[in-house]
C-alpha cells in the first residue's frame, strides 16, 4: 500500500522507512514480508545471471504479493530495459516513481528510458528533475551528478519539439 507523507504530502510506500522526497520518518512503515523478500532475492540473482525473463517473473510475483515495494518496480524496469521492452520498462518505472517520488535515480532512469524511446522532451524533463532532487539532497556520488549533467547537456544540443 502507499499513502501520503505527513510532512510534505508526497506519495510514500509503506515499505519505505522514510519519505524519499522530504526524508521524514514514515509512520506507516512496515517491513516487507519474508515471501516478498525471497522473491526479490531470487529476482536479483536471476538478473545478475542474465536470466532476465526469469527475473521479470520473480519481480511480477513479488509485486502481486506486495504492490507497494518500489524496488520491485525499479528492477522490473531494469529487466525490461535489457530486453529492449522500453514501454513496459517505462510503466514499471512510473510506478516506482509513484511510490518513491523523491528519488533522483528513478527520474534519471525514466529520462534514459524516454531517451531510448525517442521522447527527448520527456527525457529532458526527467533528467532535470533528477538534477533538482540530487541538488536538494546531494550525496557523495559525484559520478551520478556527472551522468545527469552529461545527459542534460546532450539533450540541450538536440532540437526538441
């Protein structure tokens, strides 16, 4: 399930300990069920072994048991992306964004997916949001910042319609 953050009103998954947008403690937090954890671990193992169809199956099973786990959608999208199933990847990443609206990596990946799908204007919006979120709460990951800035720079050179 997901609800709204008491601090900022953003959507927040009850499987996240804090709001990804404002960082406030999530009063509705609950640990993920052991069955869901097992499926997520199996999905990650399949993904790492390049068994993407199997990973997709495990991620979908985990989502069926608990549709509030943002990571399941995030990595489901990654699995679809490797298989060049971009529309399905975008849908999964959009769901991850609903559950974790303050995540710069989710917006960055949405930007990549839209870029791969030929939607440069959408890509740029998502990259810019990733940059804004990163700047709001910068981490020590300067490589991530450089990747965001590189993608925005490339899109600025293209004529967007």
